[in-house]
């Protein structure tokens, strides 16, 4: 396990350095190819000891990899929409994977109110972001998919925090880090591509790599008895 952790640190450092260099020195196409290479390497490591009893985790990772390949032709409208569909499906797969762990989680009135408030603020922010990039939308379907995309992200974050609060162990911590990494990367990617703030390509790639690394680490961690029972293995 210690050697595996060291391997992830080394690979993560190499990916971060090479991505920084390529984003700074080369064009967007080369950057997208390097993203594919990085995701492919981490997916291969992920598959070596992937748990077949956790199919939604495998599906989620695979869909992220396929969506990265589609980025090569992202400027084609139908490819852009298909990319959104695959990422939404990937996030829903991660949600499906984690949902049994928090199925019976009870919340008090304050927590419910906080949930509604956070959800409302995120929806408003999503609406404002869509308005800011109005000229970038191909059609109403593109906008609709972005709303679904945003809602999937919000739900994934809520379940990630719920999972972390319920178990408060290393496994839930790494899953939450993976979720937050994907969300920060997505927001940064939106600002970089749709609002032409190219500096955000750096945090986009940094947090995406962090998210994938944490997802690989999460997949290798043992589930405690309570988590296994809630998933139906015991």
C-alpha cells in the first residue's frame, strides 16, 4: 500500500509538471492529447485491482476517459453535446455508487434548510454562468445539457459531503476530494473555454488530475463493515 501511494504521488507529480509545460508552451490540441494520456494511465492503474462488485465506479471512470477523447473534436456541435451527456452519465454513475452508503442518513431541520439554501445558490450561480456565456451556446439543447450537467455536479457534491460526514474515514475523505477536484476543474474549464479566461486552464488540469488520483486511491481502500452492510455485501 505504501509503494502504491508513492507510485500515485510520482505519477501525479509527472502529470502536473508535463501539463503545466504543455499548456504554457503548446496549443489546445496538444493539451487535450496530454489530458487523454494522463487519464488513460490512471484508468489502467485503476483497473489493475478494480472491484467488480463496484461496477458504477468503473463505469464512471470509463465514461470520463471516453469524454476526454471527445474533447479532440469538441468544437463540433454534436460532439460537444455528446461530451456533456457522457460526463453527466459519469457523475450519475459516481452518485449511484455512493448513494447506498448515505441512503438512511437522517438530517435535522437546520441541515435540511442548509441543503435547500446551498442548492438554491448553486442553481442561481449556474443560471448566471449560462448568461455570461450566452454567445457560446450552440442551441437550446446545449443550454439544457449544461443545466443537467450543473445539477449532476451539485448532487454529487451534496452526496460527497454527506458520505464524508457520515463515516469520517480515509475512504470518504478521498471520495470527497475526488468530487471537489472534478467540480473545481469543471468550473475552471468553463471559465477558460466559454469565457476565454485562458489562465483557468491551469487549475482545470490540476484539479482534474487530483480528482482522478483520489478516485484511484478511493477504489483501493478497504470498506469498513458498516459501509459494506449498507452496500449489501454482508
